[in-house]
C-alpha cells in the first residue's frame, strides 16, 4: 500500500504543476489572441480531462485482462510441453 501522506504529496505536486501551467498559459493566450483562443483552449482542456478519466477507469481492467491472458497462454504452453515430454 502507498502511504496516504506520500499520495497526498504526489497529488499536490501534480495538481499544483497543472495549475501553474494553466495559470501561466491563460494570460499569454488571452493577450496573443485577444481572447478568441480561450474557448479553444478550454475545449482542449475538457477533451484531455475526459480522455484521462476514461483511461484511468479502463486501463486497470485492460491490464488485468492482459495479465490473465498471458497466464492462460503460459499455462497452455506449459501443460502442452509437459505432455510432449511425457510421450
């Protein structure tokens, strides 16, 4: 298990880093595009956030299925090999 304090520190660092980038980029985008670029950046942020959420939910199941698949393949290979050796 991961220490709750370590998880808190990592979460704060990641969230703080993302916030720092957004807080730095927004004024630059507003100044260089006269505010026209803000909706585009907002939509991009929403798409990335949604994709990240989907990956966070789906990836553990995909990883578990991959591990089970590899274990099944190994078991099939192992028992097939034992059968060939016994003959």
